[in-house]
C-alpha cells in the first residue's frame, strides 16, 4: 500500500466551485521517510487573474503563475503519482475536495489525515500544521528536506505532513509500519468528506 503526502495551495474557498489550484506538491513516503528524490512540485497557471489576498501563500503571484503549466497539462502526471495510492495530508479533506473538483478522474485509494491522527493521539492542541510540527521538534528537518520551500507553500507543507504522520505513528505505536492502524486512526473515504474537519477523532473505527 503506497503513501503519498500531498499539499495544495488554492485561490481560496470563497471562490466556491471556481476555486483554482495554484500549486501542488506530492512527496512519496518510502520506508516511512519522505522520498525527496521522487517528489513533485509545480505551480499551476489558473488561466485567469488571481486577486491578491492575505491567505494566498507567499510568492504566489500572477507574474509567476503566468509562466506555469496549466492543470490540463500536469493532470496526467498527477494521476500517475496519485492513482491507487493513499494520500496523506494535514486536514487532507480540504485538498482532496479541490483536487477532485478540478480533476475528477484522479482516483486515490483513500486519505489519511494527519490532523485527525494528531487529535486522536492527543498531540494536536492548535490545528495548524506549523504549530504541531514545531512542538514535535520537526521544523529543522522539514527545512532541511524542503530547502527550496517555506511554510505555507505546497512542498514545505507536504514534507511536514509526511514527517508528522510517521513521527506520530512511531511515537505512539513504537513503529511506523502498520498502515492499517494509521487508516483506522485517521483514514477518510474519498467520498463524503465534509467542508470542514469537525468530527471527533477515534483511535479505531
């Protein structure tokens, strides 16, 4: 069962059905470590102007998006990297809803949510990814692995989700290799995810 950490930066939920993907990163998890040599990260040209908004990630501007590939161009590569694999992400239902809306033919096996995992293991506190990884002492390693990125950009956040998932599993279960346990603790079906993660997490279904 293959795992791929994902993060998507979008134009914002206020765009509703017109929300655009602006950047996406995919980081395979191999032997319970982020495989940076096989990672994939790209900006996406939304083919329209994106107004400057406070929540749009640093450095993502119309000027840089103009020269990026379109989603239609990169979708086959996304499908090759995602189909039949489990997507791991922080509050991953948000990323999946946007990806599924824009690329309905992409078919992961399922989702594993690091926010759910952190909550059900009592490691969340704040729901923000940066706060959780800082508290667990992972920030320095994320900065090393994602040296070309910064927090709130897709590659940094995908690497953070990858490290967070394996660190929580290892600290809790003494190993990170039990995927079935991760799915039981933090799995989400690809259908029926809600607009926000408000569920009470359980260790096992």
